[in-house]
C-alpha cells in the first residue's frame, strides 16, 4: 500500500493532478488555493496577459515574499541568539560571584 495519493487542484480554472504523500494533502490544497488567489489578483490587475506570464509574476511575488519572511526569521533568530548569549554571560557572572562569597 502506497503512502502517496493524487490530488486534484484548480488554478485559474484549470485542473491539475498532483501526487503527494497523504500527510501533505492539506498543505498542497492550501498552497494551490493561495497560488490561485495570487494569480487571479495578477490577472485582474489587467497589467499582465497570458497564463505563463501570470504564473511567472506569481512565482516572483511568492519568491519575494518567502525571502522577506526568511530574512525576518533570520533577524529574530539573531536577536534571540544575542539575548541568550547575554543571559548566559549574566548567569556565569552571577555564579562566579556566588562562588567567591561562599
């Protein structure tokens, strides 16, 4: 028995059959809905014509969105690392002072 299944998704009124693992079905359908929304917005703007151009613009927009979020996560991770390092230094210092008192 295979762990994969075929899912039907609709993007800009075209149906696509996509294989994925059973545990990825919800994520796939959610991704397809999001892509469909993005492509519809681009098409409705009236500035981009042709399915291939709409798809490329949507891909560029989504890639940009992904990179912005990655940058934000990296920034938060860097700040968290700094805070953990500072806290560790304070704990080390406090323990050293405590040992001197004892």
